[in-house]
């Protein structure tokens, strides 16, 4: 499976949760608007521990996008 960063080569897409939500719509990085993708969150158990309530908020944002299949590893 080929791995790509969500924002591709642009790297930067904002400093808040609204910007994160925007990039998930597509068209900013390596996938187009309304393109279905698989998002693999590696080390998600560590992220959950480190991020606390923010982890749940990020999951909530990701799950609002029907074209994103989320896989927690």
C-alpha cells in the first residue's frame, strides 16, 4: 500500500481544527474533493493517551467525512 501525507508536499494547512477539517474535504493535498480515501492513523493508542479529549474531537471531525475510511492502528 502506498502511503501519502494528507497535505502532500504543501505540508502546512493551518493551525486549528477548522483547517484540519477543511483539508479533509480534499483538493488541498494529495486527494481531490469528494475522492474516497483510506486514512490510517498509526500509533493511535499512543495518540489517544497523549492527546486526551483532543483525540476524540479529531475522530469526530474525521468521521464527518463520509468519503474517508478511518483505520486506527
